């Protein structure tokens, strides 16, 4: 079974995510507001698995469908009001750090260093890190990284006023203004995990990766230790504590619907 078919089979009665202008933020961003999950079945048949980079938006949308089919989706989803609070906290934060790893001491060490550097921390790993407070744990499923991407994409649409369907607009906005960075600690990643990483990077979110790993696309820096990962992350132009100005943006969730033209 192919990667995309496996994802499609994981979509079963997907329910809208709650408390947001965009009940399916990733899929709506690519396919506009009035899409339906059934249209993805036809698109899956068009995928050439040997050229997965060309189909990253569809893979991300399928991953969102998988999460929309999970019983814990409401617990893990970041609502628009929660998104506003995370954005407001950026005035005293280096940014949003997604730590994606295999668990264990290296993840915990990195999280402590990131919090010391005033990052807001989000985690996907086999187990919730113990002994560390103030983190957002998305669970262990590879597709649960989509909750991090949903927040970034809604930031571009709600506050950046990027129209739905404008993938290039989202990418450029997140490259310049996006507060997110991915810390990749996977030692033996699956094909799905690599595809999801590349998908997020293709939308303007940079990554810090081990010295032995080279992403096919996107902005990245290599590092050999948790300390070096934090140091390298601060070299990205969209990361670091500084006065954050978003021209023309009002960081309020009640600022009205985004244009869909």
C-alpha cells in the first residue's frame, strides 16, 4: 500500500476542528473553504510516490484528515483563542519550537535548553516528556505534527490576510513572519515522517536537523548536539526575541473573516 493510500485509509468520518474560523485549516488552505474530503480520493490516484515532493500539500491535507478522525482531536487542537495567546506571548519569546523525536534524554535535554532560551515548546514523541512543565504535547502519532502546522497556517490567513488557496502567499508570509522552527531528532524516520517534515518546510518553516540528515527542500541548519541545535536555530531570521512587528496586522481573533477572493 502506498503512503498516500495508507493516509487515505486512516480518514474515517473526519470531524471539524472546534473553536476556529477554519474547521480544516490545512486542507482549506490548499483547496479553499468549500472542499470536501471525497475530492482527495481522486487526487491520491494521481500521486507518483517516487516524486513525493511534488505532492506535499496533498500529503499534509491527508494527514489533517487522519487527525480529524481521532477521538482526541479536540484536546490536541489549538483553538483560535489559544492561538492568539501563543502569538501575544511572542513579545517575550524566541518563537515556537516543535521538538519531533524518539523520546528519551536527548529530547528532555533539548526542551530544557529551549525553555531557557525562552521558546514556547511543542512536542511529538513516543512518550510525553516527564519532569518538564509548560510544554504542549501533541502525542506520538506522526500525523499529530499537523496541529503545529495548523497554528502556523491560520496565523497566515487570519492575521496575514493571505487568501485561501494561495500556497505561495502562505509560504512567503511564514518565511518572513512565521514564529515556528522544527527540531528534528528522529534517528530512523519513516517515509511518512520525512514527507510531513518536508511538507512543513516547503511552507516556509525552517528546521534544525542532525549532521547526518539533509532535507531535500526548505531552509535548514545542521547541528551535532542539543546545545548546537538551539544555537543554530537562533540564526534563522524569523526566530529570536526581538520587537515583532506585523505591518497591518491586529493580533485579535475577532478581527473578522479573512478574504477568500
